[in-house]
C-alpha cells in the first residue's frame, strides 16, 4: 500500500515544481551532507590559500582581489582544490539523492551520516561517471566552437551546443541509478537513457531546466540584485549568496534528478514499476532515531562563508594592501550619456600628474596635432568629477609640440608653449609659458619668452620643475653638430626664473655630452630642483640608451658636474625600437635617484645614487617590458616610491626603495592590457595617487580603454 501511494504521487506532472517544493520543505536534511563535507573542506582550502596570498592580495574598494601571487603555486592550489571538491561532490550529490528519495517516497529523512556512507560505497562508480563526463563535455563545447568557426555565425553554433547538451541530459539519471539501484557507471548511463529515450522529450527539458537553467537564472538574479552594493556590504552579500548557492543548490538539483528518476519509474508498467520501487525502498539506509542536530549545523554553514568573506575585506586582519580605485572614463561616459558632456581625452594623452587645489589633482594632457595641450582637473583623488581645460591657442601657436608642465603651490599648472613668427623670408619659433587654473590656460601677464628664437622647436627636448622657494627651472636639450667629423652633441641648458611667470629668465649652458642622436620629447629629459634649490638634470640618448646626469653645486648651476650612470648600449635602433624614458627625483639629503626604461627591451630599472653627482650608484631591475614610463617620487618619510607597469603579467606596481634595495607591491591589475600612460603624485595626505591607462592596444576601438585612478591607502615602510 505504501509503495502504491508513493508511485501515485510520483506519477504527477510538473516534476520541477514539485521537486523544488519538496526541497524547500525539507531543505535542512537535504543540505546536511553538503554542510558536513564542504564546510570543513572550504576552511582547509582557505587556510592553504592564505600563505600564497602574502604580498599578493589587494583589498580594492573594500573588495578582495588577487594580483601578484606566484602563478605556479596558484595553479597547483587550484588544481588540488578542483580535484578534492570534485571527489567531494561525487559523494555529496548521491548522498543528497538518497535523502531526497526517502523523502519523496513518503518516509522520514535518511540521516546524513548514513546517506554519506551509502554514497561512499558507490564512490568508484561515481568517479568513473565523472571521468566519462569530462570528455563528453569537451566534445560538446568543441562541436559548438567548430560550428562557429565553420559558419561564422553564433546562431548555428548555439543550436549545435544546446542540441548536444540536451542529448546528454538523460545521463544525469545515472546518479540515482548508481546509488539507489547499485548499478555500475556504464550500466547506469544506459539505464538513464532507457528511462527517457522513446518517451516524451519533456524529461530532457525537465532535467535541463531543473539542474542548469533555473539555477543559472537564480544566480544571474542574485548578481543583478547585488549590482548596487559596494564595499563590505557587497562582500557579505557575495559570500552569503555563494554559500547558499553551493549548499542549497546541490539540494535542489539533486531533488530534481531524484524526482525525475522516480517519476519515470512510476510511469512504467505496474508489475515492473512496483518491483523496482520495492527494491529501491528496501535498499535505502535505515532511518534511526531523529536527533534534530542538523538545523543548528546547517544555518551556520549557510551564513558563515559570507560573514567570513565580508569580514576579511572589512577588517583586513592580514594587513593586505588597501586601495581606492576609480574608472574615470566610466564616469565620463555616464555623464555623456546623461547629456552633461564628457572630456575628449585620448588613450595616450596623459603626461604627468600634480596635486591640485584642496584634495584635488591636475594632470598635464598632450593635445597632439591641431589640438592644444590642456589641464585635466579632478575635484579629489577619486577623480569621479573631472574637467578638461584647453590652452587658449593663438593663431601662430605650434600645437604639434609636446608641452611640459609643473604644478604651482596654489594648484595652478604651468605649461610650455611654442609660437611661430614669420617675417618675409624668415621664420622662427619662440618658447613661452601658459598658466592654467580651473577655468582657462592663458599666458602670464608679465611673462617674457624663455627662448626668443629657435629654428626648429620639434628638435628640442624640454623639462620643467618648480623651485622650492618660488619660481621655475626649465631644462632644454638640443642637438648640435661640431667639427669636421660632424660629431653630434646634446647641449643641455637651464633657464632659471625667479617667479612663476618667468618675467626675467636667465639661461645658462650647463653641459655638452656626446650623443648618438635623440628623439625629441619630454620623456628623454627630466629636471628636478631639490630642497636645497639645486637643480639636477637627467638626459637619455634615444640611440644608445645612455643616461647623463648633470648635478649642480649651487642654485645658479655655475659649477655643474656631469656623470653617466647608465652606459650606452650597442644596438640597432629602428622605428620599432622599444619604448624608452627617464625620470629623476631628489631625496631630502640631495642625492638623486633615476627610474628609466632600458633602450634594449623597455625593462624598468631604478638607479640609487650614493653621491650627489651619482658617480657611485646601484642599479636595480624592477620589471620586464613596460609600455608606460616609470615615475619616481619622494614621500614625506624620505622613501623613494617608483610607480611602474609590469606589462607581461600585466600589473600596475609600486616599488619602495632604500639603500639600493626595493620591495615591490602589486597595486592593481589590468583588465584589458597595458596602456601607454602612467603618472603618479603625492596627495595632500602624502599618499601616492597613480593614474594609468588600461588598454587593449587597439586604436580603432575607444570602448576598450579606461583611465584609472588608484590610491594605496595603507602603504607601510
């Protein structure tokens, strides 16, 4: 009589709905096997992962990210975790099927420990089933991808993939055939197809919907519900959702598979069906006394992963680097779509970054052909509100020459500007300044030309630095040919200005260094004025990669010293030669440091000068190839911070250097790829702010690059 009642109930249609309702009513006993197995395994896996995350985990916007871990170690950990959890699922899923079978047959729930013992006895067959499923899944994916390659259209590829995937659905019924009927893996697969093939195709769609489609839609709905959350709230919600899906998802999926299996048995002829049901019910483990211990175990298993995951990000007990990061271009595009308008900033335009008024920052932007250079201003370090102010170009301004800039103490930006002059058969250019505030960029009221006359502005490199007591220093490097052998030299000069408008510039030639030739531009010339008001200049030769340094014994640089901390390289420079650049900074004690890209392979290197003239130095290689030039700054503690790009991985890195040694920290990961721009400054609180481009390398698609602003919040010495 009991068997007849169970068969009558299980013959009813709407298998997925009834299976889900059964799972919801009996969720605690159904989730118990997963809680018993997965919760300890999860704790062990997380404990094994923690040592691998030392120095590689970043809490970005209160969310945990993994960037710099050793790939081999992570690969081994991932492989071990995958194997262990696959084996665990091969025990948990059939154990849940056993409990679901007892409940759907109308009896009390089978204890989890007895269901797990029954599943363990059938583990060899389940593992063989898993081994068979892997190549089948690979063939289905390969067939769909092959259809895409052959037809070039997504529609037939989807039809092929979905059709083959539906054909494999009856194999899911092999799990209850193994654990409830004691069949071997291959025989169980045949049993599943025997129950489905030749009957209504609804069984295939029932399994697909109940096991894959509906859980997938629920997962998407949870992701959409969490889209508006940020910080610890997102971490808690994400961890909670993941834990619930991992545990409860198995219960609902196993309930659907079990119900469909029993439903197909119940629809078979009466004598056969009754005999099969009697055999299954007799094979279920004994029920035993109910102890009621699963609810206090299952409830923590559902919520603890989310609480632990969110708590790690909120409290950061392991001292991982915390960063604030903003996709600046996303804010522009949102405002543009809202009709507010967006700055027209190109992917390769950013040149330098400086503190702005209050908590804001300003960036120097290269205008390019027929577009003036500009000041890009952000209201704060997050750069969620930004404005772009172009220089007011006169009718004779040479817009194709890279401008260089420097920040004034009041947050304004000083830019260099070339102007054409034409008189009858003669023409030349003069160099002046522009002062940019939050509204516009105009020439200084009392300014004078820094260079009254120059025949070819594009052939000169410029660099600009403010003086600590006010005023500016402009460094110039121009190539000349001397003597009968037409030997080439870089003539390096300093233009000193007592005020920001440079009303009375004073020019002094400070060095002539041998040159194999150079590409004009600001990235091969760098100048900085130390706290003692003495300038330091670094010059890179674009043909040989040699770097010469000019140091001064006095503010006027009447007694310059020239050294060569980077020797020339014997290479053949072509149009496609690696990127190269140099930048200089000066520590409080007057000793300079260099960061540069090697002419041979664009590797980032750091030069720690042991003396003021850098005659003694130590060179440290920070990374391999970099598309963007490195940027050194000196923080308030006197530490040297070098922001650079590690293109092969690809990461944005920050090195903290002292006494010829550098510790490296991953600051952020690039989602699309390494871009051409990277700049850094110290904000008003003394924290480094790094602005960089995340780029896919395609100049034909503006949708695949982003300007990112990243601030390390808890950088320690």
